[in-house]
C-alpha cells in the first residue's frame, strides 16, 4: 500500500513540475495561413484533406515547397490539398485551455464543407489523410454526419486505441489540477503547436474516442490505410487491430512501420508524419503504399 501511494505521489510531482502557469507559456507564431494548395498536374485527381495531431503544428504536415512531407507528396501526385487547422492549434494558448470535443468537431466540419463545395463544383473525389487526433476527429465526423463522405482515408497513428496508461495519467492529473492546466508536451519542439496540452483537451480526446466505441464505428468501414509504429507511446497496436476485427472494419488495412532511423531528437515513435520523423528509406516505403492505395480507389 505504501509503495502504491509513493508511486502516485511521484506521478503527481512529475505532472505538477511539467505544468506551466498561463503567464509563462508563449505560443509559437504561425505565419503561413495558406490552407489550400493546387497541384500543377492536370487533370486533378481529387482533393486530399490533411489533418494534424494533438498539439502538432499544422505547418509540419507540409507545403508545396517542402520535400518529404505529405502535402508535397500529394501535390506531386496530382491532388489538390487542404491543410486543416483544428481549434487550439494556432494563435493564443487560451483556446487550447478551454477546448472541448464539440469545438474540434465544429472546426473540422466547417473546413470539410469548404472542401466539399470545391469538390462538387469540379466533380472530383475527396480523400482524408490524418494524424492522431485528426484521424479521431474526422472518424467521428464520418460516423455522425451523413454529408461527410470520403473515397478513402489514410491514417497515421490514429487516436482510436489510446493506451490505458495515458488515460490513467490524465485521470490522476484531473483530480488535482484545473481543466485549463497545461501539461508540457514531450514532442520535439519544432513539431509543437503550443508549449503543451491542456487537461480539457485530453478529456476531449478521450470523449471522442469513447464515442466511436460506444457507436461501434458505425459508417466508418470505408477503404482505409493505417500506418503505425509498434512501439507507439500513445496507441495500443493490439487494441487497434482487435477493434478493426471486432467492429467488422473489413476495409481497413494496417501497415506497421518503424521510425528507428529518425533524425528527430528525442525519438518519438508516435510521430511518423514526414521524412525527418522516420527515415528516407521508411518514408519511401510509406509513399509507395500511399500511391498504391490512392490508385486503387
């Protein structure tokens, strides 16, 4: 019993130390507000929505100039790209502190409908590529909204099988800290949207995941390619694969990859969204799988 109490106290101490006061946190300035990119290839094959993860800087999903990124890959392959920015991931950190699940749903839906209007006018299909939180949010949209339709989806480490240890840490934090408390991020600095993530944001994440399980991933069985590192710190790969089986997601395929060759320090297995996060060799494998998937649908 004493050892258990000591362990809990140590966890709490780490959490409190990692938390920063509101006044001490400065968010990075996102200067590039461009969200929609047009390919130079003709004819245009479709539009791909690219959605970032929790506290991931949306700019790190790529642009038309940066090789080894998802946006550049899709542009080169003949697709237009819409780079999503979810609430709390640009501007003042106060928005992250008060975020809730509906904020993310509303934000994603508004941006999806902007894309849908363009796709309708040009009679081209819409695809989704999403990392972590982005995958979770848009899978919820696919479930709840009949007018949200994708020809296919590509998910990177989707937050739909979150490890119990991650939930437990936030549950303990929530007992002792306010919902707007910020827990410092462990992700590489250059990939962060903010200095950290609020407890309210983590709770919103869990709420969206619970919604999918409660509703058994209804409407989500569309052609889907999932990339995941077996050593992912946040996602339970076994739970992910069991969920695919249990909820009859027969159109989902999981591709396991490793980012052991990453040049990013510290190494973070959950972060697999560009060439620098994995390695040139692994990125080439990912790109070939993506091209094959898109050609098939």
